[in-house]
C-alpha cells in the first residue's frame, strides 16, 4: 500500500493552534484537484485563515463557519451539513482539533 491509497477528493481538517499537522496532512492526503475543508473554532479562526491563504495556491480550500468546540450538537450538525453536500471520497484528519471536535466530527463523517 502507498500513500496514494489514502488520498481523498475531499479532506476535512480539524484546525488547532499548530498549523503544521494540517499542512502536512493537506499535502499528503488530498488528491490533485481535491477540496480542503477547514473546520475550526473561533479561537483558531486566524490559524485557519492563514492555512487557507497558504494552501489556496495549491488547492481549493473552503473555510467552514466556526464551530463551538465543546458543543457536540454544533460539531455534529455543521460537519454533517458539510459532508452531505460532497461528491467523491471524503477523508478526515483530526490531529489538529480538540478531543471533542475529533470524536464528533468522526461521528458525523462516519
């Protein structure tokens, strides 16, 4: 198996305070011509905006509206709404988000 076997058309990234894991995941896991979806809280909105600006040179990058990182229902609802509209393969990289964001975003994508 190679890294290409794990690449997706749509990659959802949970944005935390450190943008490096998101940058690495975006470059490794997104298929050429794919779309990045940055999931962030109001606390990490500036980091998400910087990632969007940097990665927009290489990919289509969409910034979701901020989620309330401690409210399960908000995370589930916003991620679910995003995923339902997507065509093609969908991946989730949760290394950048909080534990609550990771659990509930995973449930929504599942």
